[in-house]
């Protein structure tokens, strides 16, 4: 498994870990975890692990952090 450097963002063709999402959003892992627990950061739960779909996270950023729902698939609309 390769590690990300600050000059290269996480790949869009795979699911991201909490650390990769935190790096992409430029927040701490603890903040990302709190946002996830408050259902403000869309995630996929796999057993005890959580993963994040990069398109969901990119859409969250595009919408200014407001989604109508926490999506199970890539979102198409933003909350107003």
C-alpha cells in the first residue's frame, strides 16, 4: 500500500480512508471523525471500518458542506 504525499491528492478511483479524507479536506482526522459521527460526512461502513467515496466528498465540498441527505451513491443535488 502506498502512502500519499502532500503534493499528490488521494486517487479518485478507490475508496478513501479517514486519513485520506482528512488530508483532502485539510482537517484533522479527529474533526473528520466527528463530522462522520454527526452524519455530516458521507461514509461507507465495512464492518468496523469506514471508507469514503471520493465523489461524495468532492460533491460535499462543491455544495459548500451541505447535502440534502447522506448519500449511498454519488450525490446529484445540494441543499440550499
